[in-house]
């Protein structure tokens, strides 16, 4: 279990992405409980995972990587100021 953040491509086609994940580092009691019972510490506000200013203040540990193969199809992006 963990949180991750990666940028989505703004060009059409297939894109391989690797999203590095992390999880909050809890107390030693929370670590012991997560080892035997499962789960683990969670963020009180999941929005902190995407906010850079908040994310850098967290004590975290690595949780692995997620590999994605993402297909992007652009439609009406010109009206949002995105050029392909």
C-alpha cells in the first residue's frame, strides 16, 4: 500500500510510465501492527500526496514502483491550450 505521483503525457500514443510509490512512516507500534495485522499509516488528507509543498514535509519510506502502459488519445485539447 502506498501513494504515488507521476505526470501524464500530453502527446498522443502509447507511453510507458513508471510511478514511484511511497507510504507514510509511522511509529514503531504502527509498523509492528502493519507487519502482523496488515494495512499501515494513512494520510489524513489524501490531497497532500499531490501537493508538492505538503508532500515534502512528510516522513515517508519507499513502497516500490508501479509500471504502466498508457494510451493517450487527444480530443478537443486545442480549446484548453494544449498543442500536439
